[in-house]
């Protein structure tokens, strides 16, 4: 079904592209270049949507389709208008915003990565749950030591929300692998698994900070030796390099633990302590070659460890190379020959290991090689399938004749990975079900989709989706899109959810009003944003960019901003034009005109070039923004519209009456890009042009003519002969039902911390010794509730320095802030805290935070977590 939908989308976009190109051929000669350019841009956006649309949630996929439909409609309307020339010029300026929109949806620089991700509807729904772990290995995820790696994986994908059911755990199956080791004497080690906290692909990530935080919690639970902490510290500090794949493996029966680090994509390993002392493998060429290194230790031995290095044979299917490079280890080995004959050996592993050594960070110990104790083979996919297969498993069990292997193969099939590796040594063989293909991301899962966006847009440096190097205004725009479009973190904002609520149709929810005000506050006072030149990439001048060019990447603004040369970036004021673009593209329908007046009274930038650009943006918007005159957003024609609509909007008239002569003189430059472009740089794009190699600015304000008569069709403009003016202030105009709060803007500018994004991860780090605090507190409190034993629950809370109010969070439908907690008491030990007022907010976590703050004495209480409708406060 999904494939059919994608084919229909592709067919529709192809038909649209064909129609627009045909339209260019039929257009009057003087307008053909503009129409051809629009058709090319629409085709580019269509390809982007077709290439990565399957990775978008359905509503955003629809948003992309709506943008394409709107573009086609406007192009036809422009050609049918009385003045097609100015209308086409207006559309040309608007198109830059449309392509920017597709980049925000994950396109352009990200689409090349998205194309590489596998498409399989069924596998995207597979989850690594606690039930799967227990069925495959017999390990309980709540076990304080051996469940720690799995809980760390949950901690990443839980996105800060309490885990109250298996359905809430969102880790993909590809993050989990299992293995078993079988001995000649009939014994076996089957309680073994590994997790990838960071996968070896550009398919999902929660960023360096989050990954290392969870890894350190695991290391503490597994009582890891100092070298593990040293490696994690090195990865954390190496922010300039690609975050490598990081994971843990455990083997319960023999107490073995492992931290592994794997580079991928041609990126170098970070400078890990002692890693250069590892014995060389035969195939190791350099640090950027594909190689996995690990630190291995026994639980409880916090001094002694070994290091191991794995390199994989580069050429698939050549067992003879494996035999040669491993000192003829495989020579005459009947098992290898049998495996190769029955399954085909895809690749062989080249392994080197050190003897056990001690390390205390202060001294560099002697590290010597140990005799090779095992060799490994990677098996070919059977019939190209990565799924576990009962028939293949039965063949392998019969071939190995290892007692218990058939039972383990059947039990472990629940992880769905085919047998990927076989390792063997003197008297043992080890089987692995490891994922071999990554990127089966479910766009309907909010945590998975956030992780996907992080990976596609290179945001791997921090706790949540934070972009390094952005200006404050650029970051505010990203935050607004996160809050209003993606809904990445409901604890931070519920705008995305509230905006989709049918009860809010034709209205701007308070949550969205707050988010819009935060964005405006950050982008006021001529706050700057980065813009890339939209001219074609000159690979002769910038040969290092040649590797990026191809497909839909042909201009500098197609690149990720960090890849754009400094001379092709201009940092200029966002201004009112930037606000119009952001709101028109990303604002919820109910937060646009004519329903909601998002324009503040004061301009976002009072400089001449910015004000002139904003006026042009309003006039060029045709039907958008404050001058929306007859086309309300959305498809619901039954919504209540303001009195006097359609017609001139009061905000539009007020805006157009702004006197530019207060900021402009005859010699003022009105090309904002020219005014702010870096010295000795040139851009000859369609949307942006500047040349600072020459003296002065050629685009001057001059006589300051307010309006060209070609715009007299706007409802707020009146024409008298060749003169066009704004209608008189006494004329009738429509007023939106709600408008931006000027008081909030003043408050947010003075106290910007109110707008700071609330982090997804708020769990404490002090719970690593006995499992996660969520699991422990949830389990102990559950015991108290099950046996109605108030004393047991009270002891649990006292031990953890928390107080529980629950279930005390009440939900009241039909209100902006539906969750509330009435006045209540909160006791920790012998101290009782109390609140004397009812607190309300948009989510259980937010209202719990408010209660803890209201009940605290001089700020001594803070939110710990929420479980179900129970609120937990803790001492600060």
C-alpha cells in the first residue's frame, strides 16, 4: 500500500512538472524565462519530495504536496493577471522560500543520505522491546547490572517520557543484536546481547552529548575499568570529528563486558587512549579504514582489561585471502569449507587482541599482543534476505552439531536478524544475529523521526536537535519549526498537537502564540540570519565542492550551510520579511491571517534596506501574510471569518503606512544583501545579488516612491491616475480575532530564558548503580500500590529523596491547559511541602513541574519525573 501511494505521488509530481514545462513553451516570449525557471524549481522540489517523502510523517508529506500545488496555482494566476510581469517577479522571490521549505523538510543536502536508507514498511515497525530481549536471551531489562545497556538504549528513544508500557519504547530492532557461544563439552553461553547507542550510519542519532551520557551510565553500572571512561571522554571531547558508532555488549554467564567503537563512512576513529598500541591487523591501513576497536573486561574487575581490534576483509567472497592473512589458520579446516559450501562466506574478520593489562590514566602501561584465540567469518545473505529464516537456521544447526544451538537459533529468531557472523576457536563456536542493514526508521514514531532528522541534518553535537554555529534568530526559527511543525518534545511545546486539533480550527492555540512570540523576540532589533548565495557552484574556484555537485545539488544554497564558502554567505537582518516567510510556510493555519495577527506593532528591523525588503515582501506576497485579502488558509470553508473580510486587513494597512523616509535617504542602499555581504565577495544569483569588490551600492532609495501602480489591485491600496496610495485610516478594514501580545514580546526580550527549549533528557545521573531511577521508583511504588502498602511506597520515596503525588494529575478536556493539580501536600522524610493554589498547564510534565515549584520553599523542590498521572518531586 505504501509503495502504491509513493508511486501515485511520483506520478502526480511528474505530471505537474510536465504541465509547467509545457506552460513555459506556450507563454509569451518575454515571460518564458521566468516560467521556465519556476518550472525547474518546482521539478526540483518535486524530486526532493519523491526521494525522501517516505521519511516524513503523513501530515508533513501532505504539507510538501500542498506547497507544490500552491506554487502551480500561483504561477497560473500570475499569467492570468493584468500585470504578469510583476506577478512573476513576485513568485520568483517567493520560490526561494519554497525551496528553503523543502530543505527544512529534510531535503537538499540531506536527500542524498535519505536516498541511501532502506525502504521496508514492515521492518520500520519492528521494536527492540524488553519482551524481545527476554525471549531471545533470558535477560530481564530491569536487572541492575546486565539490563543497563538496554535501559540506556531506552533512555535515548524514550525522549524524556516515563516508560509505563512496552508500547512506549521506541528503539528500532536494528539497535539490538544477540549471540551465543557453544563449547565442545555441551555447555553454552546464551545470555549475551549488544546494543548500538549510535549506529554505524547516517540514519539516526541523538547526538554526542546524549550518547556519551547514556554510555557513562552503562559504564558505571558495569563497573568498567578506567580505560572505558578515558575512551568515552575522548569521544565526547572530539567534537570536530564524526561521532563514531558506540555500543556495549555483555555476556552474563561469564561476566564479560565490552565497549566497542566503530568508524564508518570513511571518517577517522577519534584519538582513543592506547588505541595506537593495539597489535596491527593484516588489513589495517589507516585510522579511516573500517575497523572496530573494543575494551573488554570482567564485571567487578575495575583494573584489568584487554583491547581488541576487528577489521573486515574488503573484498567479499575470497576465503583464500582470509587464509593467507591469518597465517593459514583456515588451512584444512573442514568447518570453514562446509560453511562456505552451504552458505557462502561473504567476508572474513581479521582480529588482533592484547594481553590483559592494567591502566590507571596516570601511567601508560606496556601493551603486548596476545595469541589469536578465534577467527571470524561473515556469512552471505541467503537469497539476499536480511530476515531470520527457519530453514537456514536448521541447516546451520545440523552442520555445527553444537549441543543447544538449534534451540537457541529458534529462540533468538525473535530479533528478526539473519545469522550474520560465525566465530570459532579451540573447542568453541559463536553465532551472531547482528543487524547488517540500518535505517529502517518509522516516521510515525516521534523519537525515531527526531533521531532521523538529527542524522540527516548533521546535528550530532548535543542533547537534542541543536544546530551548532547558528545565529540566535536562526536558532529561534529552528526552535519554532520544531515546536509548531514537528512536535519533537511535547514537554517543551504542544503547538504542533494543538494546531492539528479540530477544535482549534480557525484559531491560534495559546501554545502556538507563545512560540510565535518567542521567535519574534529573538529575531527583533535587526537580529541576523545566515543566507547562502543561490548562484551555481563554481567547482573551478572551489574544487573541494565538486563531490557535492550532482542530482539536485547545483547551487550554493543547496549545500549545508557549513559547507558554503565564506564569500558566498551573507549574514543579514531577518526583518519583517523573514517573519512573513517563516509564518507563511510553517505557521499553523489558525495562526495566519485572517485568523491571527502575528505582526508586531514595531518593525523587526528599522534599517532602510530591511524595511524596504519587508515592504516588497508584503506586496510580492500577493495573497499571503497580513495582506491576505480573499484566500483564508486551510480547506475548511465553514470557519468563522472576521467582519469585513474579504478585504483590506487592518494590519496590512498599518504596515504599508510605515514611513520609510524615517530610515531612508535618497542615497540609502535598498539591497540588504549588498549592504551586509562580506568584503571582496560576489553573488550573482536569482534571489540574491551583491558585489562588494566594487565601490558603493547601485540600488538606492532615490525619491522614495511608495508604491508602483502595478500593485493597485491590493485591497488596501487606492489608485488615482498613476499614483497608488494606502487607503485612508478611516476606511473599513478587517481586524483579526486575536493578535500577538505586545506585552509578551517585551517580557520575552527582557527575559529570553523563558523561551529556552526544555531539554528532552532530564533524568539524574546518580542512579546508574542500581538501574534507572524510573525503573526503580516505578517498580517500588508499584509494589506499594499493589499491596496497598503505604509504608513500602513511603520507604521507596524516602530512599530516593522524592515525594509522590498520585494519581493527582487531573485532565479536563476542552481547555487550553487541560492538566491541573489541586492544592496538595508533598512529604520527603520528615519535611512536608505544600501548595495553596491549583496549577494548570498543557502537559502532565509541565503541570508537575509547576506544582513542585509552587510547593517548594525558596526553590527547594524540582520536578523529578511523571509516571502516568503521578507526579514526583525531588529536593534540589
